[in-house]
C-alpha cells in the first residue's frame, strides 16, 4: 500500500507562486496515475490535475489551465504541482492521490485509492 506525503503549502499573496510536492513510499510509483485534488472551506473536494504513469499526458481543471503544471519524477517517487498566478479562490487544502486503474487520467475521487494527508494553500488578496 503506497503512502503519500505532501509538502510545500503555505501563505502567498495573489499573483504569487507555490510549488507542492508529494513523495510516495513505493518503488512501484511509476505504476500509478497521480493526481492533485483540493478542498476549499465549505466546498466538496475537486479534481485539479492528473498525470500519466510516464508523465507524457496531463489533464487539468479549466480554472487552473495555463497557471498550474503537474509533473513527476519517477526516479524520486515524487509528483509536483507548480502553481503560478495564484488567486484567492485557489485557497484550499491540496491532496495528492494515486490510482491503479487502467483509465485515461480519471477525474473522479473514487478512481483514486490512495491519498495524502493534505497541505494547506492560502492565497491572500
């Protein structure tokens, strides 16, 4: 069972940048589709971005396209989320997740079996 640990959250002003990391415990990291989700206060958790096993394909929610970049380093068992031009509405707890399913970059929570504990991102206006 893979364990995921996020890091890199914090407080930033609108227009600023943050980089999140998610380290996985397993050497079979390259067999998982990886994704980032977020949950804002009083809202449901939502899909943000996903990346294929070899990093060749990515998928984003419309509201972050052009601002966020998901990437992975399979040699380091780590997935990243680079967030630029941050907006107050990006404020949320960000979670990384891993999927073993043979689907094309799923966006639903139920497609992901393993989750990190989350890291808080706060964007001030």
